[in-house]
C-alpha cells in the first residue's frame, strides 16, 4: 500500500512539473473597428422610418472563431484567435449607424418586432474569411440585404456585394485589419444604391 501511495505521489508531482514547464495559451480576441459616419439631420423630405433586423449568417460564422479557407471546399478555424462579439452584431450596428448618417430616413432603429416603422431591412453576412489558396493571402467579405415595406408587405429593394482585400503579411492582426477595411467597403457598396425616394414612401427599385 505504501509503495502504491508513493508511486501516486511521484506521478502527481511529475504531472505538476510538466504542466508548469508547458506554455499555457490564452485566446486573443478581436473586433472590427467600423467608424460611424457623421450623423447629419434627416433630409427635409425624409419622414419614413426604418428598422434593421440583426443580420443572419451561416452557422460556421456564428462560432466566433476567425475563419480561414485552404481551398474552396475546406474551412478551418483559428483555435486561439476569436471575435470578441458575434460578427452579426458589429455588422448590424455599423449598418444602422451608416443609415442614420445618410439622412435618407427620419429615424433608424434596431428591429424589435414591432410594426411601428415604414420599412424593415433584413440582411445576411454571407462571408467573412481569410483565403489561403489563391497564391496569396486575401480576405473576402460578402453581404446581402433587402428592404420590405410594412404597408405593402412587399420587398422594395435588394442588393448584394462581395469584396476581396489583399493581406500584406500573414499574421492574424494583419488579416483582421484587412477584414476591417474590406468590410467598410462592402457596407458602403451595399447601401450606396439605396434609393432616396424611400424617405418619402416612394416605390424603390431593386439593386444590382
């Protein structure tokens, strides 16, 4: 019995020593710094209101791990590099801020399920990933959105965009920095064809 106890003590001690010698890795967390545009007063003819639903995304983008692709079919996840918040959250917040700053609508707010607005914008984050299989390191951001008229119960505008950005050096902070720049371009292109006649309740055309 004493021999077994002694063996167990030495085993535990050895495990403690090995654990102490090993390097413990902690996750690093990132977010996209998408600056809000100036918030001008609404245009003189702007009286329509808009609510923005939280953007949807594929399940693999909702895991908060930063995604990379080594082929068109294979998706990988960085084990120690993660988003600080759900990517859908910072995309949704940035879209709301840009629409508020555009002056197209009298009021823009997050969608809360109520029908006290004229329009609802629904969007989807299609891609937010590092691309490692085309001879260089790139990032890709893809977004789509549509605006629905509450009164008409019909879609009055749609648009989708896909943007590619080049990464100068292969480390995760550089990848995230390029995702930030590429996301800004994607959001601007997504919303830039939003017709101004929505502000007066006019019938909008579908985007490209």
